């Protein structure tokens, strides 16, 4: 697979380089130079998820990873269930949250971890990342127990929920967690500074596991095939995706580009609506980011959007015909939570928002699937206050609830972090 830096198309790298580097020159995103169409989609849709996913990823990645190795990576990365229950005859929920961190980010993070392990040349490798809550859990679980890779996760002390903290700060082993006595921006700043410090960067082999890594994106292409496999007629399939950084939607568009013939896709956002307004007016005019109850999507500068535009400009994807984007308010999201609950389905707020966007626009001759990106128990407070119910904790959270938090605390300063890293 050949990839180009979207900002500097003269910078071309293979898949291995793109995964190891994360970003190209000037923070440019890597994106495949060409896509080939799959010629066996109907057969693939008959295959079980792991087998089909290995075939899809093999098609995308090409010969840089041997088939048997790739099959092993996919089967250990995607080792949790994926469900697609029907809520109505023509409406389904694609539940992507049955992995260890209870969110869809497990797909991307776990596949990327296996890619790094595969490409790792034996020197030191330390994944250093900052989290405001969710990414930390996905990254920690993805790398936990991966030989030769250390993980360090920074988070703002006291500013993530106690259960979120338990989900990634109780693992131990090769996963070190550091509570920083400051805010999330400081954590991110400290990560950036570490990468600029040669002693740390080379001495520890720092890598960032960040969300725009191409490996994470490609892994997410796989579950769109599962949505297609669960409906009667793919050509009538309408997808709805709760969107923040637009990685998930990009993966969906890639699935279409390589031959999955679904009808259309909706990118549903909260009132941080840069993209819906852009698609309506042609003006890129981000507003300041506003806090909402779907906080994983509180993003006004979606960092994957250049890839969406590249799909249109370089790869012939008809965005106007395929992609719609709508924004919903918190009130509409709460209303959607209630409407779903009345029908006997408990969704998290992000998933409920996507359902509402779908349900509003779905035509009688279409089949809809909305992506459920997080387990409802991850957003306990919003759900309990909206629905006036008690949410039961899933086994994953029950299991860690009484475990001790293993994090150490440091001051929000580079010397403190450096000391901790070099210890
Ligand atoms: C990250 C996240 C999203 C947004 O996904 P993008 O790929 O950034 O658009 C939606 N829902 C949940 C629960 C998330 O954690």
C-alpha cells in the first residue's frame, strides 16, 4: 500500500512507515494513494466477521503483512463480540462497544497496537499519550501485555470520572498511568514537549498511538461490512454515524469506495456543527467548541475531515450524493434517549443522537443501521438523569470497581514528567 501526505503529496510512504510515523511533514495526514475495488463483496458478506475483516484489511494493506500474520493480528485484535440487533424491521443498532474499553475505539486502537508490535524492530518503544478519559482506556487495553512495548498514559488528576479511571489505571504490567496535577491541555502539552526532547524521543522510542494513525482508520472499515451483512439488501442500506473527528465516517466512505454498495451515510453531530454547515454552505467557519452531553464529539475542528475531502477530490467519491450531515441539540438527544428507551432499547447519548438523525430521514423502502459507539454505562449520569432509571454496570466495570488505582501523581511540569519517564 502506498500512502501520500495529503499536505505534501511528494511525501510517499508504505503502510509500515505511515503507521510508525503517525503523521507526515507539517502534521500532514497520510492517506492511500489509490484504492482498488474488492471483486468478491457478496462472498465476503457471507463470511464470519474476523475472517471477512482479515480479507478486507489484506485488500487494503497489500503485501506488507503476510496473510497468516494479518489473520493472527485481526483475530486477537477483534476478539470481542459485535452485535447488530433490530429495533424495528428496517432499523438496526450496530453495537461496537463490547470490547474491553466499552467503546468503538477498541477496534482501531487494538489493530494499531498489533501493527506496531508487528513492525517493531526490537529497540525500545514507548507509547505516550494524553487522555481526557476515553482514549486512555482503549489504548491501555490495546497494548496491555504486548511484548517489548511500554505504555504511559497521562490524564488530568481528578478530572475524569472514577469509573473511567478504574478502567485503565488498574492494569499494571507494561501500562503506566500518571495523574497530572493540572488540566487536559497541560497533559497534551507535556506529550508534545516530550516528543521534542531527543533524550526522551530516541531513548524511549516514543510513539503516540494517536487517533489519526492510518491503522486505526483502516480497522474501522471492517465493521461497515458487518452492517451490510445484517440487512436484506445492501443497496437500500442507510448508515448513521455519531461524528466528532470524522474518522468513523471516513472509514465508512472508504468501505463504499472499495465496493460496499450501501445507499447513503449520515454524519450526525452535536451543536459543534462545523461540517453540517460546511456541507450546506461551502464555508469552513468553525465556531468555538461548546460542551454537550455527547462530549466525545465536542470538536469544532474535526481532524479527519481533510481525508473526507481527499476521497472526493482524488478518489471519485460523490460526497453530495452519498454523505449528509446533520446537527442535533442536547434536548433532541435527550428526547431520542427517551424515545429509544420507550421502545425497550438503552443507548448511550452519542448512539441515540445517531439514531434520531437516521430515524428522521429513513424512507420506507430503506434499511437503516446506526452505529452505537459507546456502552450506555459509560455515560451513566446523563442517562440516569434523563430517564430516571438506574443503569446496571456491565461486567467489565464491575470487575475493576474495587481494584486499586495504580497511578502516580506528578506536577504539571516537564521536569516532573521527564523524571517519571526516565525512572
Ligand atoms: C470518539 C467518539 C465518537 C466520534 O468518532 P469520530 O471518529 O471522532 O467521529 C463518537 N462517539 C463516541 C462514544 C466516541 O468515543
